[in-house]
C-alpha cells in the first residue's frame, strides 16, 4: 500500500520510557517506534507533550530525536518533531533553525499556539507567519486552547493555513463546535486538520479530518489505522463501531494526566521497563491502568 501524502493518517506522539535510574530506556523507545510503524501508523512525533519533552534536558532530547530519526529512516516514515519556545517568537525561530542541524531528516515541526501570553488572534497569526517564513521544515500548528489560553476561530486558522510552509493543524479544542465545522468545510489548499483530542477522532474523521496525532494509538495502533482507513474508504458501519470502541479506550487512557495511564499500560504489557513519569506528573493509579487494559482488550474483539 502506498503511503498517504503527508500529513495524513495516524501519527503516534511517542512517550519517553525511563529506566529505574531515571535514564531514557533507549531500547524500549526504539522498539516502540518500530512497533507503531509496523502496526500501521503513518508517522511518529518526537518530543511532543506525550514525550514529557518539558522535563527532558538537551542531551536527552537529542537522544530521543536520534532514535526516532533512525527508525523513520529505516521504515521510510515521516518524522515530526515538537518544538518548544512557542511563547517567544525569537526563541521558537532559533529552535526551528536548529532542526536543520539537529535532524535534517525531519519532515515537519509541531509548534503550539503561543502559550500564556494570549497575544490575540492577530498576534498568533503574525507569530506563525514569522516562524513559517524562517523554518527549514514545514510546520504543523498545535492548537490546544485549554493549555495555551489562546482560542483561535476558523477564520484565523484559515489565514495561518494559507502560508505555503504550514501544512496542517493538530486540532485539540476539546469539542466539535461551530468553528470546527466551519474550518473543515473550507480548508486552504494543502492544509490538513489532524485530530488532537483522541476521543474525538472518529467524528472529526467523519467531518473530513485527514487523520490524527494520538497518544492512545500506542495501545491499539492497528485499530486506529483501520478506523482512519474505514472513514476514508466509506465503510461507515465499521467506522462507527470501531470509533466508539476506540473512544472508550481513549477516555480510559486520559483518565489521569497524559501520559501516566499509557505508560502504566505499556509497563503492564512488558513493553517498557517502568511506568515512571517525571514530576510534576504522577504515576497513574492501578485502577486507571486496569481500566485502560480492559478497554484495550475490548478493542481487539471489535
């Protein structure tokens, strides 16, 4: 099967597994990267929120990128890299410029809407225009207003999406509202909407989203890929059934702050050496992990 044009399909924002000594579990990270691609993911994301990127030092970030780049090169898969400094346009511009040296293989950079500063829609548009003009790789905008405190309407996202070096938006607004429908009904050319709220993947695909960047896809990668294919191919009955099952799994995976539950499940499955997560996040409770394990098993029978 030919790969989908980027950015489409299911992309997994990889966790960062840790050893008992709080080092990166390099072999486990590499195995996870191979596994999600071999099970049907269309690409991976390194250094996203799910990776606990804010808690990694520079050497650790470089190690994560190197591992993900190696796997993507061998599997001929796109690699998106999360870039911080989004509340500071100059810092974000420098971070993007460094990608040309740090990872020339990068397919795109995932960059959040400016956080905390609340520059307004016009400021956010100007911010992304500046970044896109200077970035060596295309951008995917990460729009997550319940984290950034900066909402953007469909009109603002369309303006952002018209820049030739901005390829899509990871849309995580927490709901499917009027602005979501308006955006999907009139997208700029070569601009994709990717679901960022895992539980809303199926309805967004039904409305025309191109795919998703989904932490839950660690747990049932092939089924998330099958859901995207079902909507793409018009298999609505299968898409509805699978979409409901995966929404339940996603709700279970996000029962506690991400990626605590996902790490707990992966550890219970023997795929990572510890369920450890760095402060200020805390490990998931056993009940939450057990619930997610049960939903993962239910998905396998859909």
